[in-house]
């Protein structure tokens, strides 16, 4: 069992690292205006846009905690 920030899991969290690394890279490029699929944000899969929003919120929270702003 692993526990991190109050989140418990019974499987190795490292197994999901490649999936999350790919999403983070996609978020990085999307934040610079490069979306993975042709067209604008409405042409992207809804699940992808939801995942990018979650990453954006997490990065903003981390930055706020790190800088105090």
C-alpha cells in the first residue's frame, strides 16, 4: 500500500507514469497554443480537454504554494 498526501493505493503508482508524462507534455504544448488535433479547442476530445484543465489547476496550485502568490 502506498499513501501520498492522504491518497491511498494498493497498486504501484509508477505504472501510470508514462500515461501522465504524455498528458503533461500535451499540456505543455497546449499551453503554448499547440493542440494535438487539428482545429481549435472545440475540435479536441472532451476527455483530453478535461485532463488538461486538471493539470492546469494543479500547476497553478503548485505555483501559488511555491511562490506564495
